[in-house]
C-alpha cells in the first residue's frame, strides 16, 4: 500500500506517483510570449488539423468520442470538414438519471456525416472491478472504460477532444469562485486553500476522519504538492491553469486512459494535446482564454467553432459525459457501498477509519461531496480486494 498515492487519490482525485506521457511544464512555461497575437488563432486550427492528418496517415478510418461540448465538437468538425473521405463513427455515453447530451451530439454527428452511436449505462458501478483491474489504481470515475470498450466495436483507432478545458480555460465555474476568494495580496497558502475550495467535490470537510493513524493524513502534505503552482510570478489565473495542467490532466486522465487504451489494443490521439499546441496554449495570456466579465472560457476554440458554423450546435452549459452521482447513489451506490464497506478489508487492516462511514452511510441528506467520497472509498475497497487480499475477480459484476 502506497499511502501517498492513497491520500492523493482520495483527496485530489489524482496521483502524482503515476507516470504521465505529457511533458512536464513549470511556471516559467506559462509566461505570455510577446510574439503571440490576440487574434492569431489559426495556429490552433492548423495544429489540430496537422495532428489529425498525421494520425490518419497511420490509422485510416476512426471513431471519435462526441459530447455536445466545444472540444469534441471542434475536433470532430476539423476531422469531418477537412477529411471527408474518412469513415467516422462517433460515440456518446448516457447514464441513468443523468443529464443527456446525446440528442445534441447526434445533431452534430449528422451535420458532419458521422455514423453516431449512443451507449446507455444503467449502472455505472456494475463493471468497476474490471475497470479498476485495468488501471491498477483505486479511481472510481472510470467512464472512459465504457467509452473505449464500445469504441473498439467500430475501429481500432480513436480520437477525442481531451485537453481543451485545461489548456484553454474551460473550468469557468471554478475561475469566478477562485477570483472571489483571493487577491494579488493573498499568501501562497491562502491561494492553495482557495483552489481546493473550488474542487470541493473531491474531498469532504471531515477529510482527516477518513484516514487511520496508520495512513497518517496531514493537510500540509496536500498543500506541499500544490505549493509550486501558487508560489511564483504568474498572474492569479495562470497559476490556476498551471495547477490544472499538473493535476487531473497529467496524473489522472493521461495515465488512466493509456492503461485502458493498451488493454483494448486501441490506437488513440487527442489532437488538442499535441506538443506544438501544448507549447502555444501555455504561453497564451489568460485573458485570451477566459473573459471574467462574461464568464466565458475557451475563447479561441469557440471562435474556431464559429468559423465552421458549428457554434449553434454546442451546449451552452459544460457537462461532458457526466454522471449524477446522487441519483447513482439512490439507485445503486448505497446498496453496493453498504455491502462492501460494512465489512471493509481496508478498515479491518487499519488503513481507513470506520467512524465517518458508519455515521454517514444511512443518512438521507448526503450531498454530492459525501456521495463522491463514498464512491472513492468503494473504489479503494475493490482495488484492495483485487490486488491485496486477492479475494475478488475482475469479472465480478456489481449488479445488486
């Protein structure tokens, strides 16, 4: 048991002990370059187009994940409009009692002449033992497993719009809150705490009560991970962008997706995350990505969608393939967590404390933070039974 890994996953929902395929970027990589013009967004379009072209030369026909958001719409549009001879299957996920983007995604696919498929996942937790066995870490939000599993039915090649939020300022619901909590006079620690407050669904107020003395959780360890992102000469939002790049993108999505792609023998490309665009986007002024007055993010990507006449197809509210975890809890999660956590091996062996679990699991007023924490503890327990006690099969279905 790597306790550093455990504490990070259950607090930040990423793990800096993992290997990432993305280049390491520090605060000096996020300085604005004088030679970048405010309206010179053709660089982005050409970079995405070149990345797709290079990939298709080695791949051919492909599948693409398609929500109704800006990132996947832009990548899909550049693919469909510039490479019309390529056969493209597009894919959307829907979840029980959750926001459904598939009708909007279907309209985008029809506009681009893609063969669109919608996969409905009734019980998101049903195959989590299999997904965790593949990624070999106790993460619960493994929707990518279902996407890739379905994508392999149509092609061994796969494209996505991953990276747009982190590179071009897509988490607008966090930026406005963050700026309301800090100022240029704020200390490094104050900025770190404000940043964590904007990720409140990753941890709970009683976070210390989750871990045992054996695990030895201390908030200062979490703060130390984030310190270098907020103790530098960057503007406030550029510090946030730096932290976001070095957070879930680098140490959750990238290594997890790589494991899943390799398991299914899938060739994968995320054109927005190509090397040239990483360099270009990190040196853009934050005002060229995010407009505080209108609370609009991803300004360059939005303009490109407008150029292609696709802006009316895009959902106004950021959702992605999102699961309503409170509804998931009511439908399946509570029963599954009661089964696994009532006699949890992680509690029995002294890694996790039982107090908060016992006190909270039967409450009727759990909020999203509480539910997400239970899902995190469930993932840890399943991982523990798969890799430590070895009493569980990856093929076991959680369909009770």
